[in-house]
C-alpha cells in the first residue's frame, strides 16, 4: 500500500473562458455526451440548441441578445455552425492574455497530463469543461440572455454548483466575477493581483491581472509539488518567480512591483 501521506492531494484550477476563441480544429463535431460532468448535459443541450437557432435567424436581435456589435456578425456564424464545426481541446480553444501566459502549446507531455487532470474551464455555454474536452469555437458570454431562457446564472447555478462543490482536495478559483456568479465554490482559494507602488500603497490591476493569473495557473497545473493549502499555492507561486502572500482565510495576493504596461504609473515611470 502506498504511504497516504506521500500521495498527491487532488487539485482543481477553475479558469475563466475567453471571449475570443482559436478557430478551426482537427477534432470531430461536437458530441455533448463526451464532455466531462454529465450532470450538465441537459442544460448544455438546451443552450446549444437555443444559441444555434438564435444565431441562424435575424442578425439584429441575435446581436443584441449576445451583446455583440454589427461588426461581430461573424460570431453568429460560429454559433450557427455548432452542430458540425470541428473541435479542439478546450485548453487550446481559448485565447487571450491569460491563455497566452499559460502557453499550453509549450507544455511537455508530462505537464500536459498534469494540466489535463487539474484544469477546469468555466463556460457560459457548457457550464464547465476539462482542459482536454473537445469543443468548437462559439460566442456566448456570462452576461448574455437568450430569448425565453432567462439569465444564464439562473440556468446554471442549480446544476453547476453541486458539480463544482464535489471537487476533492483544493480548488483554486481564478475565474472573473461574472463566471463566479454562475456557481460560486465555497472554501475555494481566490486570487487577487495587486500593484505595489514605491510608497507601499496597493491597487488592483485589471489587464495585467489576466497575465499574472495565467502564469500562476500554469505553475499550479504543472507542478510536481503537493498543493493542499493556500500556503502551498504561495510556495508554487514563489518558485515560478511570482511574489505572493496570504490574504484572509483562503485568499492569495499576487504582488506586482513594476507598474503594469499602459497604466498612468507606467507612463510616469517611463519619464523618469
């Protein structure tokens, strides 16, 4: 029998999705029954059917319901093609600042295996998927409201919350606020990204928040260390070159000591 004290504790990283998706893919068309968390299948079927029907109809009401501009009509085509579009693993489907920092393409095979076991991505369309789940490109944000279905939070919370609550071990919730509202996870480690000014004052950062969380997610997804507590999260962050400290009972703050690019503080520093 293995020594229980030496066994790796389960770890789940809850990541946000991104509005932008990498197009195409080399996987077969979407099969909802192949996705993780079968309890979510009924709502997935309802939403994919409703989203496809809405997006294949008149463009103006579809754009309004989805919060899109006239210049984003191509996103409706993605949704209308959901039943037949090619798929790719979710961790490679999502793009943007966080996923660029995570850099899934740069993972070794061993790292990919760990990440596949640990990463769960929140989704307005699918509720939650594992990083290895094959999904097509689509466009649906947490704030959208499909005709006749009410809010996505009202649809998802009753079925998604029990699924997320059942994750064993430590859960590190890196989702943005809108996706936390779909189903909060009690007791999860939450992460803030703060800029520490030379005078010691601290402020929450926005854009660079995603980059820092992507680096932390990559470090946690691929570490061989045993991560059981917020203190362990901080140790992994330090090893990855991130400054981090405890915040409250279950919070972790990642601290930036250089002003994030594009902020007034960064502009002032450049003039010095």
